C-alpha cells in the first residue's frame, strides 16, 4: 500500500500521480478508474472519506465509487460542498465545515473538506471528487493542484 504521509505534500502528489497513471494505464472504464483513484488517494494520505459523486441526471449527483464510512446517496447541484462545486464547476476548499453554510454532514468526524470537479474528454462534468479530513484546515492550494492534476486523467483518456 502506498503511504505518502511522511512525504512533503507537493512531492507526495507528484508521486501519487505517477502511481495513478500507472494503475490506470490501459483502463477504459471510468467507474473502475474512479474506484482506483479513490483507493490510491485515500490510503496514500489516510483521509477520512475519499470518493466521487457522479452526475447521473441534470442537476443530480449520486455517490460512488468511494472509500470510507457511509456517504449520503444523492446530492442536488447547489447543495452542500459537493453540489456547490458541481454547480459552479470549480474546486471548493473548506477549511472548517462548521463555517460552510449548508454543509452536508455524512460523518460527524469530518472537520475539513475539498471538492474538485471532474471533467470528461468533451469538457462535460462527469462527477466531483470529494475528500474529507478529521482535522481542520487539512486542504489548501497544493491539494487543489495535486488532485486537479490526477483527475485530469478523465479528460485525457
Ligand atoms: N460534505 C459533503 C457531502 C458528502 S460527504 O461528506 C461524503 C457536502 O457538503 O457536499
């Protein structure tokens, strides 16, 4: 298992991107790819919850694949952090979930969160990638850049 917790974050994401690209080489199934990314990111950093909410209908996100405790099943665009990132098609970093109006709490231990949109080859929004941490202020611009780079695989395949 890849564990990057002792590695400085910027370098950790570079290393992780290499592992993701290697693991996804030859993969042509986006669900398998999402499962693989969830597992690698989750265990590399020891996050609380790591996974995708897929766009399954106009304005509607549905959970999966993911790693972690039970996630809520569906989120409408505009609701919570995930729905905000989907509606605005941009990453959202939340240093303290208690300060984000409308935050959807799936696991009471979550203290901070990042959600990054995932685009397909045509620029269509496929899903959002949500990562939750038990500590406040876990995520910053380094995570945003690192995750965005990893998730660019879905646009490039
Ligand atoms: N906190 C998210 C909901 C998803 S879970 O944390 C797994 C939100 O506010 O969108």
